[in-house]
C-alpha cells in the first residue's frame, strides 16, 4: 500500500523532495513554508494542504520534517497543534533536518511513548539535486523502520546510507559537515597566505588539483570564485554551516572529546557572519579573509 506522506518544510530542499514524491505517485499533504509559492506549485501538482502539523500528521502514515534545525523541529513536534498531538501506532516520522542529537533522542522517546517511530535522515547535496531526486541521506533507524522508509527515501535520494540506530544519522551528518567546513576554512586561510606571500593563486590551484590536497570542496569553491568572482559554488549558507558546527561542538563536548579543531572551524564561520557575510555562502570565508588580513585574494 502506498504511504500517505505529510511534508513539513517545503523550502529550497523540501520543494524538490515533495515534488519527486508526487511524481512517484505518493499522496502528499504539505504545509506552507515562509512563502506560499512552493506550496502552490505542489498543490498544482496534486498535493493537499494542511493548516498545522497535527492535522497533517492525522492525514499521513509518514511525516517528513525538512526544516533548518533543532528549534524548528521542536516547534513542529510539540504543542497543541504539533505532530506529537497526533502520534499513534503506525505513524513514522522522518527528520531530514540537520538537527541536534539531543533533540533527536528526546523526540524519538516521546514518539515511542505514543507508539510512533522516528528515523533521522539528514541530507547531503544541494537544492539542485533535490529537484532532480538525487540527494544523499544518512539514516538512523532500526532495521525494520529502515526497510519501511527506504521506498519513500528512494523517491528523492540517489544514495541512501543506513548508518546505525535512531540518532546516528544526525551524528554522522554533523561529523561530515565538520570535515567539509573544516576544509573550507583551511582553503580560505591558504588562499590568504598565497595572496600575502606572492604565490600565484592560479598556479596554486593547478598544484592542488593535481595532488593529494585536492578535494570536492576545493573544486566546488575555488574555480567559480577564481574565474567568475562568484563565491557561491558551494551552495550552503554560512549561517547554516555555523549552526551545524555549533551542534557538532556541543555533541563532542558531551562526549568529552579532546580536540580544538571543531571550535576553530566554528569560530571561523561565526567570524565570517559577524564581519558582514551573514547572508553569504561558505565560499565567502575567502572574502572574510580578504577583509581580516587586508590582502586582495580574488577579485569580487
């Protein structure tokens, strides 16, 4: 039997995900996001509208949450009109947000008390892949829940990784983002060093591209910035990156992990926000280094 899907968060990522669910013949009920345009498009494609999370959950077998972070997840889950008010045996909630592990653990416990089940399935890649149905996801769920939700995830994901029990998805995503954002911060400082010491950045790009220091992050950020003065090659906002690194450092602190690099990467991201790039992308760390060090790295 085809699952009835409730979708909360039809923004940049969520619109494409919900569109692909509709194209795969899943019945979809959705709520308005920050503006109605994405929802109106989905309604034109056959989706139904719900006024609040409770009504949406009552009309669904599976609810997908795709919002910014833990506060937004809690806002749609709790309260009189929240998902929990409609939680029952047979309801599955899939949290595709980049949320905080502590929030995930609490929500899983509260849903289980009502007979419902939570899986965390944060995403990788960009809104372009969301529209194309080619996202990556790392899933935290028990084996039975993973088997149940896999057909739903396949509607909008190209690569699906079952990384462990509930909570494991968000933990894996935070470690992954620490690694990716750490590379971005290193790249920005390396380019500042090139500019300050007279190393030709075009030649530096050639050297790195041919060696072990090369990476997907390097290739996403630098060519577009170098050739077009466009720092949006990595379509991930500086604000969301800082949020994820904040969650990462809280998680590692709770695990009593010794290490300074997470705090350093978080600092670099927050610093970028505070000196004028609050609306920018991760690639704007390069522009932040220009401003901090008074060196012209790349023409804007």
